[in-house]
C-alpha cells in the first residue's frame, strides 16, 4: 500500500474511533460497583481500568473529624458490624472488612479515606464526591482537596442537601457543585423544572444531577435546565436504551454501575 494511502487509512480509522466514543461523560457509581465492592479503592481503580471518565463516591465525617468513603450512615450493610460512622473513629472503622461481602477475592478491603481515593485519580479524570452528611464537612473537605492538589476542574461536589452545595460554593467557588435531586420522590409530587432551577440558582449550584426518570425528565424539561445555564447530569443508569434517552434530552454526564459496559454499548 502506498505510504500516503496508508496514512489516509490510519487517519480515517482514528476518526471513526473518535466518532464511536459516547458523546457523554461516563461516571462510575461508587466506583465500578457492579464488579467490585462499592466505595473501595478496588472499585475506583477498576473504574479507571474500565475507562470511566470519572468516578463517584460517598463521604461522611467520622467521630474524630476525618472524611471516609461509605454510602450508608452505618457499616452494617457492607461490613456486617453495625457501627454509626459519625460516632466511630477512623481507627475503629479501618478495622472493618468491606470487601468480602461482594466476593471473597476482595476480602481485606478497608473503608477508604478521601485522601486514598483522590490519590488514584489519573490526569484528565474527575471525581464526584457525594456528601452524605451536612455542611459541617466542608472545612475538612476543603483541606483535603487542597492537600491532594488535583486541579479544580477534576473535582465535583454533589449532595441532596442543598445547604451542602451552598456551603461548598461559598468556600470553594472554583469547584463545580451540583444539587442531587430525585425527580419522583416517594409519596410526593414529581419535581418541576422551574422549581429546581430556582433552587439551584439560589444555592449557586452549577447544575442539577437528576434521577434518570424519563416520565419526568423529557426534552422540554432538559431544555429548560440547559437554557437556564445549568449543567444537566443524571444517575444511575444501567440500561443502554435509558442512557440514549437521557442523552437525547440533554444529559451531559451519566452515572452508572457498569462504566466499561455502558461505554461499549453506546459506542455501537
């Protein structure tokens, strides 16, 4: 094959590969939590191996003021022992095994500190830090993030608690912070775009991170959010058709338990 033709074919193949990449950010939910124990170093490292663009994980403050990565207020579901995180020291929490419940091969996984999770983040990747407690965590969060020396654009803070978002933006206006919302909360009316946009503006959120609820989040809803100058992210999507619907309504970022699988499916 002539050299010029070979070069042309190589360039064409590269173009096709880029075109096949999903036009949406793929965020690993609690790390690659379908395949590894959620919110562990093993899960976040696997997320990077599965080519996730970002990884989400949950944080609480311990009794002694340290930030640990865990979803629930207690350790019962993932460790067996029932300890309340806010009433337990870091040293005590680190004695627990939060890997073996998922699979024996993960035995020995510990509840990570925020520092440990941030240390895994490659250049060009992001983390979504979901705050599960209140705004009292913000000073320590700020300290840890500054010590980690990630670029501001690599860190996103998310929370259902609007006060957490307001406090984060006050302390760190350089960080992206998004308000988490369930669009169809139990025993309540579905949330309207106008209601959410007004609240997001009030707390100075950069955007909304919404449940992927197609009955509520349609094209009109998505357009209102985007026209208001807000980011539109969605969670937690493990179905390719639902992912495509969310992209169609304007979602820029999708959180999933299966980052590698979803990326492959959307590239087809």
